[in-house]
C-alpha cells in the first residue's frame, strides 16, 4: 500500500516538475531576449575596466548572441545587466544616488555620493510641468533591478522544478523498492516446518 502511494506521489511530482520547466521556457521564449555581443567574460572585463568599475564581481558565463530560453541563461543575462547598469551609473547603486537631478550650485552636503539630490529645493525643475526632474542614472538602476529580478525568478523557478523532478524520481524509486521488498518478504518460505499442537519436533 505504502509503495503504491509513493509511486503515485512520485509520478505527480515529476509531472508538475516537467510542467514547471515547460512554463519557464515558454515565458522566456515569448520575451524574445538575446544576449548582446559583449555578454562574454572577455568583452565584459574590458568594458568594466573602461568604465572604471572596481571591486565588482564579473560574470563568468557566456550568453553572447544566444537566446535566453532557460533559467540558467536568464540568470546569466541578469548578471550582465547588472554590470551594464553599473557602467551607466559610474559604479553607484540605487542607495547611493539622489532621487532628482541636482541643479548647478547645489551644496555638497545636499548631493548624493553617486550624483543627484533627494532635496527638491535643489532639484532641476521641468519648465513645462514645474516638477522636479528625475535622476536618469537612478532610473536606469531601477529599471535594471526590476528586469533582473524577473529573470532571476525564472532561474529560481527552473531550479525548483529541477529539484522537484529529482524528488519525484526518488519517491518513484522508493515506492518500487517498497513493493519489491514486500513481495520478497511474502514469498519467502518458512525455515521451520509447522508442527501439530503438542507434537515435539524430531531431533537428531
């Protein structure tokens, strides 16, 4: 009984895992993403050096010119996107940049380390709307983070599906093993012959 239950659970988990893998690939294919020519270790190292990036972990994978149709490639693409964003912001991250574009003459105390200001008083103003002008570099980082998070979610979903597949196979094999052991135990002959009530077995 327990062997049959394990086999049923194993088959169900395997089916769900394969469905999850298929969903990830389908959704990624619909986005039609292709790795840019510099998404290889050699070119990205040169680009990072030219941009003056320091203490940044560079990707070691290669998706240059390849379609991003698997969770692993999605993760790799997201890593390169992070480097591209750092190149655009001069190596600064979201928390180091001001919310608005700072106008000329802004006191140093009101400037963020990565440029811009979060004080509307010193922000550039859009002449048409009168609203403070957003920091373009900071917006680049926000966009990159949102897209990279979605790609990393694809990687996580793909990894979970693979883990589920392994668990499903393990359950299936365990169920088969239990059934084999059960049949072996039931079919094993008794070592001592049964004796009638009160009869003493013969001895040598």
